[in-house]
């Protein structure tokens, strides 16, 4: 699934509408696998799981960095904080709107260019 997500053509506005994607990828960067895998008796299976965990972490990190680039992240504050603030602003602007209408929006109402397009 991470490979497919990495191949998708996404825009920052899409991620604002579905912020759980960003938070899930952020958590996957620290994925540690099943709770009991370190005590597995089968050494080969344990090594296989370790490789899988490392692959998940690396792919999630790659995707998360891609998300950062979508937002022209400059590093003044943590990306997660900046993204959460943008999502909060988006939620305020769309408060009271039907979820279907919000999800079908094609312009970000928090961007100046989207607001001037409406005039």
C-alpha cells in the first residue's frame, strides 16, 4: 500500500482534506512491528520481520519527506506542527459545510489564489 501511495499524484489540498494520511505515514516512520516478534523462536522469521519493518520505515520516511516538499516546508517549526495548523485553518474555513461538499472541493479556500478566483 505504501508503494501505491508513493506513486499517487497528490496535491497539498488533498492532504488537508484527508489529514489522516499524513498522520498515519508519520506514525509508520516509527513502526516497530508486532509486540511479540522479538521473542519469536524462529530466527529466520524474526529476521524477515526485521527487514519488513525497516522497509516500512524507510518507505514511510520517503513519503513523509515528499509530503513536506508539497508544502514548501522550510523548517522554521516542525512539519507536523505546520501541517496541523494548516489543517486547523482549513477546518475553520469549512466549518458547518457538508463533508461531501468539502471532499469534492477543487480549490483550497485557505489559499489567497483560490479566494481571488471566486471574485
